[in-house]
């Protein structure tokens, strides 16, 4: 099997009394998108900083394309790109000027820097705004420009730390299209995000981080399967909600969550329930149901269940 292009084993990192990482393990195959999810303070950004050579681990080791992030930091840096949570571009320059400047900083010749800038501006839909000052760009345009500055030297691995924070849906979609295009060309993307739908749409695999460790990995569908399908019931009379809850508890073996004044939801980890049987049991209990449906859980529900087992999934 091909070795992972991103590999972290047993990473530890503390800041004073705060233990940010407690033995984090991660393996990312080349040419894929790995979504890294976790609550605030879980250690996501600390892990990215170590993988991007911006911070050294206290223990453990990590490699990018076979190079150790501490001993071979220069080799690693030549193979990666990093876009943080906020656009790091010069507002006084034009879009084209920013890219040409970054190209020269990456030791491209003047001719190469100019050609690469023109290529990226055209490819990512910024050619028409290339000669406008970045101060007049929208938030989404700035984020796209920030993203493509990371591509000047054609990185093998691109780290995106919450790249769509604060963007409107249209701008988020533009960033998503850009990420898909990169992966189609063979770039590996490690994406941290607070938007679960973003990870669901983009990630080939997901790593859930909590308290400095990876606590679950898998494709979005595999993670959803770990908590089973969900049964949603809407009753015609809210006064019958407690009776409906008793029926669902009897059928599913676990108490349902109240998700509204007239609706309940319960996990079905074992499956096997048929909607007709649920409706029949509700009828026997004198509960008139306005709607009964089975569905796959959302990634938000998986996230809540994994990061706080006591949390009621709603």
C-alpha cells in the first residue's frame, strides 16, 4: 500500500498547563480531502500548525510526503500550502500584484511568477478583477485570492484552516469548487472546519478530534452509520407527545429526543423497524401521527454524539 502523504503519530503539545494535543494520530492518503472536525479547543489548529512546521511537538512525530516536519522542515515547507482563517493578502495591491509578489517570494523567476499568476487568476474566476485593488474585493473574492496564493508553488499538500468562516453561501460554494478542482489535479487537502455540511460535501474521510486526540475516523457515510438511522414522528396533537414517546421507547429501546412541540426523534442503532409497524403501535396507543419517517443521521448529529456522549442528539 502507498504510504500516507500526511502522517502524524502520537503528537503531544502543551502550552503551560494546557494540554492541546494528547497523542494525536492521523493518516491522510494522497489526492484526498481529509476533514478535521472538533469542538473549539479540541486541538485542530495546533495539529495543523505542527504539520505545517509552524510549531514543534513536545512528543511524537509527523511526516509530510515522507519528510519529518521537525528535522526536514525546509523540505516540508517546499511541498505544502497553508491558508488560515483570515485572508492574508495585501489590500493595497491588485490581485495580480499579490500573486506576482508571492511568486517572487517563492523564488520563481519574474517570467514564471507572471505566468503562474495569470494562470491561477483565470482558473479561479478572478481574471476580470485581477487589476483591481484588493481593498475593493468582496470577502469571498479575498478568500479565493488567499487560497490561490497558496498554490503558486504547486503544493502537494494544502492545509485549509476554517477557510470559509464568515462567508455567505455563494462565496462558500466558490471556495468548495476551488477545493474540488485542486483535488482533481492531485493535491491533498487537510481541511479544518466548523461547518459540518462543508465536511460532508468535500471530505473523502473525516477525523473527529476531541481533547487533543482523534476519537473517530471514516467516510461521512461510515460515521453516520455508527449511530444508525433515525425515526422522526410528528403528532397531530402535541398533548399526545408523551404517549408517542412511550411507544418509541418501547420500539427502539431508548428514549427519543423532543425536537419540537409536536415532534420526536429517536436513534435506531439496530435498524429493523418498519414504518407500518410504528404507525400501527402509535394507533394502538391512541396517538394520531401527522408524519412518520426514517432518515440517515446528519453529520451534526454524529458530531454531537461523538464529542459529548451525554448530549441528546436532536
